[in-house]
C-alpha cells in the first residue's frame, strides 16, 4: 500500500516535467523535495522563505539537510512583515504569509522554467483550519502529497526508510504561531520566543512551545513541553533555571502549562475567549509549579 503511494507520487511528480518546491525543512517539505529531486533531478528546485518568523536554527538545519541529500535549494527573502494584515495577527494570518510566499515563488518559477509550484500539505491536513491552503488555490499551487493520499504517519515512515533525518522531527510551526490571534506580531516578540525555545531545547527537550502573552504588567511566557517530557522537567528541577533564563530574555512572568504541548492550543484559548491562565490544566492553578 505504502509502496504503491510512493510510486504514484513519483509518477505524479514526473508528470509535472519540472517543479519548484516550497521548502521549510519540516517533515513534509523535506520528503517532497527529496523525492522531487530524485525524480526530476536538475528540473527540480527547493525554495525556502527566510523571514523573522523562521528560527535561525531551522534555516541552518534545512540548508544542511538539502546539502546532505543533494537537494538544490534557493533562499528567498519574504516581506510579510511589511503587510499590516499579517502583523495584526488575525486568525487567518497564515493566508497572508502563504500569499507572500507564493507571490515570491511565482516569478522564480517563471524565470527558472518550472512548470509547477508544489508545497507539503498532506492528507492528514484535510479538515484542519488551514487558511494558507486558500492562498495555494489562488496561485494554482499543487499539493502532491495530499493528492496521492499520504498521511503524516506515512510520510514519517517512508522518510525513515529513505534515511531522512526529519522522520522523527517534531512539528514546527512558524514563530508567529506562538502569539495569540489579535495580539500584534512584532520582530521583538519573535526574537524573545526564539531565544526562549532555544534555551529549553538546549536542555534536551524536543516538543517545546513558548506561547507569548502580553499582560498589563509585562509579558508572560507560557511554556508547553511534550507530555512525555514533562516528568523530567519536574524531576530534574529545571523550572528554576528556565525561569531565570527567560526573565533574562525579557519575560516578566514565566509559567508552565500542565497539559503539556498540544497542537493548536492558542486556537482553543482564542475560541474560549479566556486568557492564558484559563482551564483546569493551567499552571496558574498550581502556584508551586509557576515561576514568577
């Protein structure tokens, strides 16, 4: 079954004749860019968008993977931070980001003679709220992984068999996704978030999000760590060290969400109309687990 899907993906990419892949260094885009490069060779190019919403470590890693696996790649500077609609951070912020990306990719594709622009949306994304998909439709961008029925789990499985280092990589949305909808996105906030997450990952944690909340008395970092990793965070008494590090970065308050990392938690907070301390799982309900 999986081998058949893989063969169908190769056939679909081959039918394009040439392809420009929107590349991010994540699980889906690495897999897609790798297969496209194998099938289309020099008629394939990966393009990664560089902006303040992309952590430097992610850019470096994405370029290193491309180099290691012979994936031709181009770095593009995108200008979503010049768009007031993006900076206002509405719930369709991703639309403005993807629209800017595809606006930059379209002339690159034309210049390079690439017949198709493709990106890494897959079958597991069907039914999710994905405003970026609207931008893809507007620019006629293809989603070959979705079209051939690849789920996220299948992409990880096949990536492992191909030796791709992203097979077990945690999902990594852009840094702007750490800011609640309706709170403005700024370069300063993203810089704080990037440093905060790096300081926690440097301690050996993998599934990490630092949600950035603006309060009347300063900024609050709400840390989400993968539920499987939370016991070590408490057992090794790392919370004091992390609190100190994040306050040096500029956070006034540091708290840990006892529910742990879960995808789209800010969506639920926004939908409920409550603040960062709402819900039974909030660390604010357990002051002994909250560093202030």
